[in-house]
């Protein structure tokens, strides 16, 4: 096997997301590091600073704990990560954030911010959004194209724009229309 690259992820979140990261790490031969929150459930920026090194490529953690309601110091954690390794990409799982608290992705300094549309924003079930920094999205390619592109007569896609502190975030709502 090739040289293992390091990814950092904390376990203060839903287990289904945790296992998705584990599967990805295994598939791509990555080293996944799990960081523990403090006794009160808060993620500590110093823990991230100490865990990140030059081999760290990607750091993912949640904005708000779905189980405890803890609001993590996202901006400070991102600063700690970027101070230690400016090329490490930071993804924020914002599933519990938008709609419950103000989110300014530019102020936070994250590279990616994903959220569920049906939670705080009170959108339809199955919706969500993903913010990607402009300089990163320019170099991203579509990974997968769904069957719906071939069946446009049976599928209606609604593009809903959601403002998160001045940033437009695309929300896709897929509705399968009956024959």
C-alpha cells in the first residue's frame, strides 16, 4: 500500500457520518484521526492544533453537536488548523447550525460548509446545501451524474437560493413526478 495521508475527524457527531469517513479513509488508504471533545462536549482548538501536521489534508467537524447542542468554536478551530497547515482543507458539518444561529462562511474561514435544508432552514425533507470556497470550486469536477439527467421529463429540479450571511448557497430539491 502507498503512503498513508492523514485526515482528522472528531467523533462528537452522528455515527452514520463517522462510518462514512471511515469507509472513505479505508478506500483511499488514508489515516483517520479521531479527536475527542472536552468533558463538557466542546471541541478545543488546541486539540486540533496539536493533531494537525504537514501530512493533514482534510479536517471535518460539526458546527453544533446534534446530541448535546454544544456550539463549537468553529472560527478558532479553523484558525488553529490553518496556522499549523495552511493547505489543509476544512469541512464544517453545519447540519444543526443554519436557521438556529447566524452563519458567515467568510468570517469562519472554512473551505466547505454543508447543511441540511430540512432542519434549521425548515426546507423540504431531502434538501441541503454545500458552500465551497470560490477558488476551490473552480477546480472541482462533477464526480457522479445521476439518472435524472436522462429523465428530465419525469424529474423536476427546483433550485432554491438560500442566503447565509451574504453568501448564496444552492439548494437542490428533487421531486420525482408521477408518470
